[in-house]
C-alpha cells in the first residue's frame, strides 16, 4: 500500500468518524451524514489499497 494513499485513507476515516460523532451530538444530521460519507470513502480507499497489495504478492 502506498504510504500517501494509506495516510489519505486513515485521515478520511478519522475525520469522518469525528464529524459523524459531532453531528450526532449536536443533533445536526447533515454533518453526521457527511461524516459517515467521509468515513466510508476512507474505508473504500483502504480496501482498494489492500486489494492492490494482495495482487502484488
């Protein structure tokens, strides 16, 4: 997994998780939904990179 893509994935997952929790705590469903979306995007990026690594080995 390339280091920059791994970092992007972890950043998206973390930012998404924080936004989701802040949105829920504040009662703002739009922010919570945006956070869930970012977290899912990070999860997909991570899975893509792991798949690419699996094919290399």
